[in-house]
C-alpha cells in the first residue's frame, strides 16, 4: 500500500504498512482498486450518457464509492470487495458487446486473491511517472472524493445536479490518461468549480429539507436520562433517529460535526435532542467511553474503536468497521430499535462540559447580520474577518489553532465551519457590539455559506473578495478539505494559508504553481502568520 491522502500520513513516505488512521494495507489497496474500477466505469458511463441511457445507478455507485474511500470512514475489506464487484456488474451492463479493454480496465474480473494482487499495481504511484502530473492527479482524486461525499449527502435528500455528475465522470476519466500538466491542472480547477456547485446544491438540500439554521445556544451539559450519541455528517440519519426515539425516554446527543444539526428548525422541535456531547472526532475514544450509551456513526471520522465501547458502537450508511454492528437501510428505512433498546439499559452520560455555545451562523443568519458587520467594519469596530474553517485532528501541532485564535486581537471575527472549530469554540472569545467573535456556519459541508457571505460582503462594499479585510487560515485533515480548498481557489480567493502541514502529495513543482498563481502558503508560527495575514496585534 501507499497512501498519503490525509494530513496524518507518514511524512516522507506516506503510509506504506497499514495507515496511521488504522486502515489495514489490504483495505487500502482494495480502495485503490475500487478507484481504478471507477475510471473504467466512468468511461462506460460517459458512453451510456452519450447514448442517452439512464445512468443513475452508475452515478449512485460512483458517488458512494468515492465517499467510501475518504479517510476514517470505512475500514472493512468485504465492503470494498462488494463495491469492486458492483463496478464490474455496471461496466458489464454498459459494455454492450464491447471489449473490456476499451474501457481501459480489467480490475474487477478477479476473485479475492486476484483482486488483492491487481490492487497492488493500481495505487497512487501508477498514476504517472512524472512527479508533477502524479501530484496533480492526486489533488484531483482527493477533490473528487470530497465531491463524492458532498454529492452523496445531496442525493440522499433527493437533490441532483447533472453538471456535478458530468465532472465526476470526466475527472475520473482524466485519471486514466497521461495529459500535459496544464491539462491536468485544468481538471483540478474544474473540480473546484464542481465543488462550488455541489456545495451550493447541498446547502439547498439541507435548508429546503430542514429549514434555515437559526442562531442557537446549544447546551453541552447532560441530562439524567439514558442517551444515544450520533456523530458524522448525515442529517437524514439524525432525523430518523429522532423520530424513532421520540417518547421512548431516551435522549439524543450530537457529537463532532453533528453539532450543526442543533441549529435547524426541524430538529429543534424534538425536546429529546439534548444538545452536543464532547468535541471533534479525534477525542472519540475517551468521549465515546464516558458517554455510557450507544453511539451511531453516520460518516467520517470514525477511529478504530476502543474495547470499552465497541459493543455499543453502531455504523450506518457508508461508515463501517469489521466486527461493529452496521444498520442497513431496508425499503427506504433504517431500524434503530436495537440501539434504542440498548440505550435504555445504559447509564446516562458522564458530563464533560458545563456550558453552552452559540451556533447557526449559516449564510442566511450572517447575511441578516451583514449590515451590522459592514457598519462595524466601516466604524473600525471590526478590523478583520478570519476564515478558520476546516478539520481538526490528532497532531499536537494543531494546538496552533487555539493559540492563533487566542492571540487574535479583540476586533477580529472568526468565520468557521467544519470540526476545526472545536479548537476555539469554547474559549468564550466574546462579541463585538453583539456580533459573536466566532461565527460558526456549521459542518465542513456548510463551507459554501462562508463563500456566500464573503461574496455578499464584497458586493455590498464594491470590493473584490481579495480586497476585503478578510484572511484565510484553513486547517485540513481529509479530502473534503481538499475540495473546499479547490473551490476557494476556483472562486479566485488568493493568499490562503493552510496547515498544520502542507499536503505530502503536493510536489514542489505543483506547490510553486499554486503559490505563484494563488499565493497559497503553509502556516508557520502564530506571530509570523499574524504578520503575513495583515492582522495588527
Ligand atoms: Fe495514512 Fe491518512 Fe491514508 Fe490513513 S488515510 S492510510 S493515515 S494517509
Ligand atoms: Fe472533521 Fe473528519 Fe474534516 Fe467535516 S469530521 S471536517 S475531519
């Protein structure tokens, strides 16, 4: 195996013997083979689309497959074998008598042993001999995985965008070709454009289905009832769980990225949605332990479970871990009764926090505050907005983000989304004339809110986004953050700082291009970065 798709990868070599994340080498290789099979399926699907055939099954499979290879979501080799076999079925169904080599892929016609042997030949090193081309292809691939994740969530709620689908197909096909670096770069930027569309689609899907997020004080305290903890990003799973737990005496708590759900009007009507428990994903071992009740993992980030809670851990959707009970959807419904029964026999959660925090600053609420923000900017009360969206993670270097937010002058406002916020959302940074200094737009899935806000502020002031008193200090961990970064670059946002380290898959040549054209740079120390980002301390 060789995997370097996330920030935790072993520096210098990538993960080559099992992942730092806990992914085994055979699972990592099967993920590579699944991606390889998608390249062939994309070619077959493009042809079917040109022949005006219905390709919804193919798109569904491509979307789920891309999502399933994200860091920290699915660790089970059986799942990936099943998905590779499904690629084969779909390719065969589309082949219409044509030879399999026409689709440039023979990966799926193997038994398990054959698959594992083939898998060893289709990893990232096979993408190109040229370091820069390989780097651009990896950047595209990780962007496509992020795109798959966001599109999966939108599709679950019944939303579709043919342009996003077309790009997914074309992007996958480009991975199977050796083009010029300029051509591969144009696919990378195309992925950013598809990301902008897809995030807007997901925003529409979430807000039309669950209402516009409202400014909400979310309790981090616990009640005396037994509870179920739900984590990940899937709002429909939360909806089903809340429906099925209503009137049972079991409370539901959100964890990690599910915190954002507490701001949606539809979920607020459930009294037994008790608030949020804990922090970002990397603290799950201790927090799932002290929660005492069952935990439902709907998406990433799932870490290999500790023994103290593995028998009360459940996965659903694309998430999976060998030996952990998985709740499948049957006839459009997920049956959570086993989880509810288990919860009733468990103790209430052990408290972690004794406070509440404000959330719900999605595009509509921030735009509602836009006049106040603009007034505060023109009066000098707010000197700078700093976008600190992105991921949290295990690396000790991430303490930087807490130190950075504490060091920010009191006339700065943080715009955030994603689990990165847990580094500073409990610091009590206060407000500026009623504008909270941490405006939390929601999940990483809600990053488009930040873009809409930036564009609106630019429009209202007659400035470009790059002329606004706005700085970007983004933290990345996994591949959805790659897509968000590409979306920002595609929108013309310049001088983005990323950390806690630069992606290992970006070659020196590609880094030079990103730096010269977009001013993309790595973070360093808090003091130095304040200076670079024009923040007067
Ligand atoms: Fe390593 Fe990250 Fe890949 Fe896991 S997902 S194997 S930690 S690079
Ligand atoms: Fe977090 Fe995984 Fe990226 Fe959704 S839950 S932002 S890391």
